[in-house]
C-alpha cells in the first residue's frame, strides 16, 4: 500500500500545481481585459467632458452674439449711427452695457465706411482697423471671425436694407475657456487654427491617457478648425484596478485553500483501481490487463505475462489444428468474393491476399504476403498506421473497427486511389487477426464527393474563420492604428488585403457552384437601370480614388425601367468597374455610358488600360481565365468574375461582350431588354 500512497501524493501535488497555474493565467488574462475596459471608460469619460466643455463654450459665444445683435438692431443704435452728434451718450452707454458681459472685454461702434465712432471707454483700441469689418460691410450680415488669438462678433446696423455701420465685440477666450473647464478634472487644451492654444490653468502637465474631440458641425466653433485635447494621469488605472485586483486575488487564494482537501480525495480515488489490481495479482485472479509503466505497475505487467502463458498454453494446439484444417476451404471462398479481402496480424504483416485484392492493387499474393500492409498505403498513411496498431493493441480502443470509411490505397505502379474500407477483428489462439474488406470507388462518385467536400470546406472551414480574421484585423487597425509602428501597420495592411482577396475568391467559387447546380435564386422586380448604374458608380468612387482613376457617367436615358434582380446587376457593375479601374493607368478616366438601342438598354464601360491580347479573346469568359502578362500579375484576381458576370446577364436574357485594341484600352458592354 505504500506504493499507492506515493502515487496519490504525486497526483495531489500535480492537481494543486495545475490549479495554481490556472489561477495565475485567469488573473493575468482578467487583469489585461479589465485594463482594456478601464482604458476605454477613461477615454470615453474624457471625450464626454470635452464635448460638454465645447458645448458650454459654444453656448456662451452664441449668447454673446445674441447680445451684440440685439444692441445692433435697436432703433436708437440706428439713429445714433446715422447722427452720432445728437446721440453720443446712448451709443456709449450701450457699448458699456455690452462690455459688462463676462467674456466681452472690448466693444467698438463704427460707421458704414468702417470708421471708428465710439467704444465702451470712448477710446479707439489698438486692435481695431477697418479691414476687420470689410467683409461684414460688403456681405451685410452678422458674423464671427477669429483673428490674432481672439474671437470677434460683428453685427451690422441696417436701415432699409442698407448698412449704416455696425458693432464689433472682442471676446476674451481665456476667460471663456477657464470658465468652461474650471469644474473638470484633468488637463485640457483648446486649440484654434492649429496654432492658438488656450490650456486649462492647472499644475498637471505630464499626462499619459490622451483624447481629443472636435465640435459638431452644428456648433459655431466648427467653423474655426477647433479641437479640444484632454488627458488624464495613468495613476487613474491603478486607482481603478487595485480594488478589483485585490478582490480577485483574495478569492483565488481562498479557492486554492479550499481545493487542498478535494485534491487529496481525488488522488486517492484515482489510486483505488491500482490497489484493486494489486489485490488481483496477489490472489491469482486472472486475466489482468498488462501495464508497461516501468514503476509501481511493473508488478502487474509481470503477473499478467505469467498468467496469460499458463492460461492459454493448454488449448493453443487444439484450436490451432482446427484453424489450419479450415484454411483451404476459407481461401477458396475468399477468392470468389468480388471485394478485396486482406488479413494482417497484430504487427501489420499481411497473412492473406485474395484474388480481388490482386486485381485492385496489381500485386500477386506471393508479392505481398509476409510483408507489412503499409506497402499498400501512401507514405503519409503508413506512418500513422504503425503507431495506431502499436497504441491499439494494449488498450483495445479503436475508432475504425467495424466502421466503413474511405481511405487512400497505393497500387504496384505507385498510383494512388480511393477505396471503401471496413476493418474487423478476430482472436484465434490468442493471436489477434485484423481483416480488411476493400471496394473501389467509381470515378464519378469520387469526383462528386470531392466537389461536395471542397465546397463544404470553403464555406465552413475557410470563409467563417477568414471573416473572423478580417474583423479582428479591422478592429485592431481601427482602434489601435495610431499606436502601432509603421512596420506593424504595413504588415497588418498586407494581411487585410490578403483577407479581402481570399474572401473574394471564396465568394466567387461559391457563386460559381450555385450557378452550376441551379440553386442561385433571383429576385426579379421592376428596377430603374439608370438609378442602378448611378448607384454602382457612386459605390466604386472610393476604389477609383485609391487607384487615382476618375469615373465619368454619361446617361442618355433617365427612365430605363427593366425587370431584373437589382443586387445581381450591381454585382455585374462592380465586377466590370473594378476590372476597368484596376487596369487603367493613374490619372486616367473610366467612362460609363447608358443609352437605348431599339428594344434594348446598352451599358458600356470604357477604360484606358493596355487592352486584351487577341489570343485571349476566346477564353475571356471562361472560369479561372486570366491573360498571362505583367498587368494581370500586378492587379491580381480570381479569374471567376467575368464568368459569373456572363451567367448573371444570361439569366436576365441579355448579352455581354467587349471590343479591345492592344494599347488603346478596352470597352465591355452588356444589353438588357426594355420592359
């Protein structure tokens, strides 16, 4: 029993060690995820506070503009502007009232020529010049301008739609910023025109978490290239993560302490079968499964060998003689069976090889009997078969015994072929014999099966993970692109392009399969071809800009009504436009024409590319057809786009074609019947 206790202690120690590693891994991963969550929350809070501050600044600016405008439209202001000598005190009083606003520090009134009339202190400020108000006097409308680090609110004084002068108020931006940000923690800086900075007055200068916002288009600040930068100390991470990390650490340590007693019990329960086997050995209770562990279980293996020899020796000769007497009859029956039958021993050595097997593999029986069965398999299968037999014999666990499956065989000439194989097992005098029954698979069924497996592989095993990879790459580049090195960005961009290229190939292959099987569905309904073509051109503008190509649409038919599947025809336009864009040189144009030719609408797409070689004209709409030249290698593609495009146009009872001269571009066209 001492040996069983040592095994129990080792099992208990290993279990506790695994639990410890698991706890550390869980805490580490959870901490990283929590840090990402905290980082997202901090940045979101910074942006929310910044947006609030921008809104407050913009609201204050709008209120000051409203106050200036109210003063300018007052009838007494107009009278004073026309005849200042009669009403000087009123103008100055109004300007003084305006200057009492918290963010307005100076106010000036001027006449219709921009000449100074008065100010809140009756002194002409050094910053005022008639050039500041020229645009307002010409336009006749109030406006806000930014100059020399100040906002200026300008409002005209009008009489019968004629400018008689106006009021200009200078805004104290520093006061405006400090008031908006005084109750917000952290460091904030308002930048205008990328050079005028107005920071919040705080001692925190070095920060680690940054975010910036720009005003919404509905705000006045959006007209002045304004952005508000905000930052927060990285100590905020520690403050937020510390309580959570302490809780989960204490919980994990407490859980590990609780698991000590269950781990010991589990170790003892795992050792219990070993104790039972030792008891069987000591009491001579046979048979016993052998154990080749090299330690405590070695006693069990020796006892098994000894017991097995004594148990089966007495009956071995009798059964062996009966077995040999029936061999001739059995061989005669096996040779007339149409299926190939092969028997091997536990080492994989071929013992019988019937006539059908000779016809299948091209060997005579005397060529293979006595040799290992791996000579009938490809090299990759042979390696796995030897290890499989070695592992199966001791434990009797198999996934192939009694199961029909498809495998690959190898003939005498080295050719490989698929066969159906069914394996069974018999035991004769303690010798384990494995019988394999083989039947060749017809070529047509093999092709159909391969095609189904290929389409299934593409649809489930390639497209799904590829979509996940594409989404993950897009997420990383969208969220962390600014934090990545240029080399890393280049690698991620290359991976993203390859994902898009593989996705396009997979979708084209699946569409091609649907066309062949007739499973591709269409949603025919009344559509406007002019709208469809315009929408397709608009959707491909971004792709054209990437290649520095301009798209020009010339539509001579506006109400081009047809019965069609809108989405499938957009797929046609996307294929033709992308080809034209990719093959066009930079700085060139791709022209799209829509016109009516008798009872058909005709769409033409013309590029300025190298054209199509004459020897490739007859094969251009075939599957995987690509011209063998440098331009094709440069732009890439699957070779399926035009084949699918032709199938869609044919389904719409239309026609597709092209005309091209090498070196002078190419024009693809398709026609569809008028409704």
